[in-house]
C-alpha cells in the first residue's frame, strides 16, 4: 500500500458521505479523525451517525449492537443518541471521559466555533474556560447517564463476517457496529535532538500553576505553544522560540494575546530559531544561523502531535491517499478501454506509420469486432434513458434544496436539453437501429457518453455543495459540455472542428494544419485558415485576457471539458491528490509539453509553408520564456520549455528518417496517453486533476497569466483554525492552509479556481475576489483618507471605542482601521490588520506580520 502526505498533515481514513469507512462496512469514524474539526461538528456527527445505524434485530450472537470507542464530545453524543434509540451499546474510553478536554492546559479558553453552526446533539455549549466546560459536561452526563467503561483502551478491532471483534484492556467484545471517536492526535511530536529525553524537557503542559519563578523556554509557533507561553508567563520568565519569522499557525485570539504579552515584556520571543542540543546546564539554540548557549529551568517542546495512524493501519482501515494492486489493475483496464475508443475507425494507420511498421498497428488493432455500433447503441440507449430519469429527479431535488432562485430556469433548461436529445435518439434508434447517422464515425458516441457523465455527476455535486460559486461554475461546466461540445458539433454543425472553440492550440494543434473537412457539415464552406486563426486568437489573446481578469478557473473550471469531467466525475476523489514538494515539482511537465507542442507544430507548419503559423507560435513561445524569466522570476519554466523544444526537434529528425510523424506521435502521447488515459484512469486513486495539474500545455501559460492577474482567493487569517480541510480537498495539491494562516492572497499558477476551499472551510474564511489589490503581511497601502478620523477596535472585548490618534497608550493593544475617504480605501483597510505608529503623519498603513 502506497501513502501520500498532505502538506504537513498525514492522511486520514477514507470515508463515505455518512462517515462510514470505504472498505469496512458498519465502521464509522467521527470527530477530528474524520477530517472535520471542532467540537460542535463532532457533536453533530455523533447524532447523525446514530441515525444511520439500523441493527439487524434477528442476530443475537453479538454482545452489543454498537460499540463506541472514544469518550470525547462526538463519542458521548453518539452514546446519548444510541440510548434514546434503544440500542444495546457500550462506550470504551482509554482514559477519562472527555479526556481530550482534560489534556488542555488549565484555564484554556474553549471556543464554541463556528458560532453560527447549530448543534443538533444534547452537548451544546458556549465559549468558556476548560474547567467550566468540564463542569457543565459532567452535569449533563450525571443528568443523562450513559453506559461507559473508563481506563479501558482498545488495542485491536477485527471484522469477521458481519461482526466486529474488539480487544480491550479489560475484556473482549463483539458488536455489529463500531464508531471510532478517538481523535487524530497520537503521541507528541519530537525534535529528535540530543537531550530531548532529559527531565527538564516536557512535551505537554497540564498545569501551569505548578511552575513559579522559573526561567522557561517554550518551543513552537502553534496554538499549544502560544497558549502555554501565555499561561506560564503569569508567574515565570518565559521565552518563546519559533523557527519561522512570524506567527501564523495560530488563531487570531492567541495572536492578539501574544502581541500584548510581547508589548508588555511578559514574554520574550526568538524568531528564526531552532533548538539544536539540550544539556543539563544549558541548551544550544541556532538563531539566524548563529548558535547561542542559554540556560533554562524548564523546557516545553510543543510542536504538535504525531497522527494516530498506527492504530488505523493495524485495523486495516483504508486511508485517503493510498492505493493498492486493485487500483493499478483498474488503471490498466481503463487504458485499454481508452485505446479502443480512441483508435476505433481511425488512428491505426497513423500509429503504424509512426515508425513505418505494420507491427504496431496489428498489436493495437482492436477493431476486428463485427459491427460494434449496434452493441454500443443499445448500451448508450439504456444509459441515456436512465440518465434522463436521474437528471429530471436530481434537477427537481436541487431546485427544492436551494428554493426558488435564479437556478430554477437554468436547471430546467438542462432537463429540456436532455429530454430533447433523448427524444431525438429514441426516434433515430427506432428508425435505423443506431443512435447516430454518422457513417460509422465514433466521436458522437464518445461525446454523448462524456456529456451524460458530466451532467449526471454534475447534479450530484449540486446536491452535495451549498455555496453559490460552486453552483455557478458547476452549471457553467454542464452547459459548456452539453452545448459547445455536444449539441453544436453533433446536432447543429455535425462537424468535429467545432471542438476548437474550446480545445485551442496547443490542446488541438491539428486544428491549425489539418486539411480534413467533415462531409456534409454546414461549416464546409469555411477554410481551414478560419479555424487556424480562430485557434491562435482564442489561445494567445482571448483566453489570456479572460484569465487575467477572471483567473485560470475561467477556462479550467467554467467551460473546459477536461475540467468538467474532473469537477464532476472526479470530485469524490479530491482527497487522493498527491501533495508535497516532490508532487509540486512534477507540475513543470506542462511547460515541457508546451515546448514539445510548439516545436512539432512549427515544424509541420513550416513543411506545409504555413509561415504565419510558424511566426505566431515562435513569437509567443519566446515571449512566454522571457516573461516567465523576467517577470515571474522563475528559471525552471523557460528551462522546461527549452528542453521540450530540443526533445521535439530531435524526435522529429529521428521519426522523419523512418517515414513517421512526430506531430502524430505528440497527438497520441498528449491527447490519448496523458489526457485520455492517464488523467481519467488516475481519478480513482490519485485524484481528478492530474492532466490539468501536470500536463496541460494550454494552462501552463494561462496559469502564469492568472498569477499576475486580478483573480485570487482571499483568506481571513483571523478565523483560521489550522484544520487543513482546504488543503486536503484541493485538486491541485496546493497547501491552501499555508496561505490562510499567513493571510496571503492565493494566486498560485496551478490554482484552477474551483472554489472548493471556499465550500469546505468550517470557519467560512475564504472569499473569491477579482480586484487589483493585494492583501498580505508586509504590504503597504497609500490611503486617501483623513488620518484623524479613526475607529479603534478592541477585539478582546468585542466592542468599539472612539479614540484620538494621539492616544498612543492604546495603540499597542488595539488594531487601527481608517474610516472615511474613498470606499475602496476603507474596504482595503477593513480586510487588513493595520498598525498606526505614534506621531505618524503619513497616510500609509502597514500590515502586521
């Protein structure tokens, strides 16, 4: 089994929508281990999962209907709901009830976030300190007792037949259902340095009141480290060491508290530092490359926890980013299917001519099947009928879900389009026995199946998601696929060249040079020059302008057929996307393919004396290489393009010598192998955007334009809880959480603007914007506002106070926002965290790090 990491987080269990394990039936995972954080969510999950459980009353051989492992808020809620439902259950807890809350430092505030989320279980709570929360929870359990065994850790869970066999410290049990609510935190993470096991070192802070008049070093930059430093500073001298140059992996509340402590000299901080060695008498700390020796009475290393993956692996639960032999076998099967589809009634001669050999053609000639169109027609006919029924059903359900909004007409039009198509197909099938009168051409069948998949799974996305942005782009993808890439080429024009409206160069380089004219097409009067220049204008001008203003997603996530399939069929497999540095490096493959496409198109066009094409593509390629080097400051991009150019040129010389065509080879390598086979087959085990992320030569340069354009996803770092859901669900493998924590606009070239981070964030901290401003630490703003008109916002007391600018005593404790002046200036400042310097006369405010 192969596993991938997710940024700095490890993969979680692979779960269905109802929190059931993908590979172990009747085993449910709730709480933070499900990938959805916060106590409120865990409570709601505990109730929802019990609603899913329907025990088999005939079976009596099990000890219990349900065993709940873990006594946190989610597990306890599940126990309460199981009792209400009359289930025979038991809750097994390795420590104390609500052990995870007990482990928090004393006096730690527990926030009932998100505050707008309604709790459906019985354990509702409000913002309060740890001790008060535990007291309230104990009262609720006393009022409503549950069947629980504390101090009884579970060491193993195995399923045999329909029963689970649970091995615990005290006793072994059997059950029909199991709920895991054990959290995602295992053992404390360590620095793995010399002396870390000494008595003066701790990896957990239970009670800060135990320490008095000590010199204490706290290592870490997350919430745990900052909360510990603040709590210990009341009675001790505390120094906080962090390896980064700013604190961004913590909540806004903790950041504000720490800022106040630093201003009042209660806590000292050492940034850009790392602990190298620990001895009985002193420690060695690397501070900006220089090692210093310092002495401390106590050291707390609070850098997080290792995930509890060992237990998950022991009980054989499938993880999000993993694949095995079954997935590899499926990958190969889809490859053979793609090969058959792609080469039916075309391409065998082309492939065999690559190296002037009939052997290749004989090997892949899978077309020796007697008149397969009747078989395909019957299959597609049945699929069509089933899909139309589903589309009508899902469309009505979607409208009911959102109410009577603007989407009602749009969804109705989709239903009408497919009813019209269905009636046409049925009439044609009854009259001729086939769906299409195309003289044996296969592409209409492929387009029909593709469009059915996009529409069907698109409606599944509509039923799954809530945000308006997701609905808008999903409906746009469905319309683009059904109209631009299905109705127009199949019904209206009956000409495959209409695809060039979307698949412009370099996705469709043959549109520039192919002399083929579709027989009977009403576009037959158009010369090939029309499609050639249409492709060039759309690719180099139209798409570039569109992407500059609306982002790469304007192509990838709104009307591209590849994006349509990825965001519908590929949507459930988002969490399988590879992430990390090595996965990101592979993205430069798209620039290699851009160079490859450029040179083979230029060489073929030049041989056909199409000098305008040669000039246009040559000029754009050189401009793109210069632009990425000088403006984007990225040397790898032009190097990758250059290697692709050289590779294509050498390959062209070799293949031409043997009577073949490098242009044909490129089409089969890029269009069939990468886009048609690898990308689609990879959906099911390494995510749905493999082609878009790693190989697409069109988006390689559109991504660069997007990165300097107006489109961006803007986070509110003050609301980030570092749960990682945005990163886990990103199809493009972007560490979105890193942008959210730092408060930077996300403008990565690889971002396709799908908006899933906006949808899945439990704190609702992301917004899609298309302005020309940039928000981020270290950014200065020239504001045309009256600096004397200020409102000073006390975030700690959640109240507003008016103060004069000269009142500098409060400027260290409050954040200052300019009021008045132009609306856009005020809007910019309201989105930034600003600091007004004492005696400042300038109108420049600078964002704090």
